[in-house]
C-alpha cells in the first residue's frame, strides 16, 4: 500500500518579479540620466506631424518621472503576492514580460539604427540602452519562472510502509 503526500508548491515567481522591479528602477534611472523625455517628445511630435491620426502625447520630465516611479513602487508593492504565486497576478506578470521585452529590444534596435525617426537622430546610444540587457534578462527570467511555477503543487509518492 502506498501513501501519497503533497509536496510544497513547485515554486513561485517572486524572486523573478522582484528582479524585474529592480531592473525597471535602474532602467528608469538610465533613461532619466540620458534625456529620454527629450528624444521621446521629439519623436512623438515628428510622428504626429507625419501621421494626422497619431496621438500627440508629449510629457514633461517631472510627469514622466512621477508616472514611472509610481509604477515601479506598485511593482515592488506587489512582490509579496508574487512570492505567494497568486493567480490574479499572473496576467499582469505576463504583461510585464511583454512590455519589458518590447522596451529592451526597442532600445537595442534604436541604438543600432541611430535614430527613432529620420528627423530624430541619437547622439550616442539610446537613453536606456545601458540597462536594456538587464531588462531583457529579467523579463526572460520572469517568463521562465512563470512557466515553471504554473500548475500548483505536485503529488509525490512515498515508499510503501512496511
């Protein structure tokens, strides 16, 4: 006769979530230190001038910084739930993965291209480029952690009692 017992949960995505929040905080600093808002506003204005349907969403530095600092504080605030592997946080975690991969890849591609649009050329690398590998790595780690932690607890078979 064999007995079964439940093993601990196969893991959670808490550490990966926390790492993403740290990477995002460093990425905010990188973008702020390298004039991201100036390049963003110039790009948004150029796109608005070329495409009449494109929304003109230009922001000031302080508004941009407050939005992203509050977003980062929310990410850090949700970390305990990521360690508990709560179900309702998983869709948001996948959204964080998608946005982080798109953002990190975008910084690399803009740097390679040397411009966002033809009228907005970069002086050096894209603002946020230096931390984009960290953002890409943390997003990949979060994705792998989400996939690994999915499925709840496993059932382990114990040896038969003699």
